[in-house]
C-alpha cells in the first residue's frame, strides 16, 4: 500500500494526513475483497525497513495503527472477517501487540475473509526464520535432509503464512515496480500488478481492474500454454 506520503505532499499536507487517508482506502479494499469472496487478503502495513524512517513518523504510524485497531475491529468482526498479524512482534510497542492479540482472539472463528496484516515484516526475515526452524528440526533428527519434499514441507511450515495458500495476485500501488521484500517465497508464481495510483486514491474500481487483469492471465506455472 504505497504512496501515502506522496499523496499528502502533492496536496501540501503532512505525511501523517496521507496515512490517515490511506486508512480509508484500506477499509474500502477490505470490503471489496469480502464482497468478491476472496479467501485470503494480505496487507503490507509496515515493513522491517520502515523502522529506519524518522521517529516522529514511526510514532504517528503506531498511534494510527492502535487507533484503527481500537475503532475498526468491531466492524471487522461484525462482517465475519478473521484478522491475523505476521511479522516481528517483539519490535512493536506493548500496547500494539496487546491489541493485536485481542483482535486475533475476537475474530478467530470468522470465515468470510481471512485478513493477514504484515507489521514489522520482511520476506527475507520470514525465510530466515523458516530456515532456522528447519535447521533445528534437522538437528533433532526430525527431518531427513536427503528428502527434498520433506524438507520443503518442514521449511514452509516455518513461514509466517504456513497455513495459507501461495500468493496468486500481488498488487502494488504508487508507481514503483518492485516487491520490496514482501512475501518473497510465497510469491514465486504470483502475477505482479503495478499501478501508478497512490494508495489513498485506490478505489474499488481500481481493485476490480486489477482482478480483471488477473483473470485474463494465462498461468502456466512453468508448463506450456494449453
């Protein structure tokens, strides 16, 4: 969800205002995904690399995140949406992690949409954690390193998205054309959709356009066209 700061700058507004308007776009997207019967939606809210931003902006983002969790979780729950968080929780303020746990517990049985929110997340970190888990499992003699299929299963069980399907459609707003360390392993065969639309302006029609583009793709997964 890229472009909050640039959207605000174009309007001579503080970056924090762009993040606030980005929250509105987020609500639109979640509702659009629910209506489209998409089973899993993962949002990149705050990356591992975002910690290098100015402390004032980080503090503002954390306040906005806490406010959103406090204000929006009831509506999310009422719409049957299950919320889960992935990322390095130990880097987050205790108030944030407590709100995250409460949101996960409250929505655990919901089935209309599974909403994963990546906070303090990085794809390389995710792969490293899975590799460490695999090494420990092998060290304990619980996996045969000569069995590639067994190794793959063990490795993928260590990923933050261990019980989720691979990424089908990867959408990035804001005009940049890179993955920026998001779900790297999981996106091996994802269709990559880049749009110049800045995140606060991303509408349901933009989302429908991306879904239509995806539906027209010929996904061969390394095979030949049929």
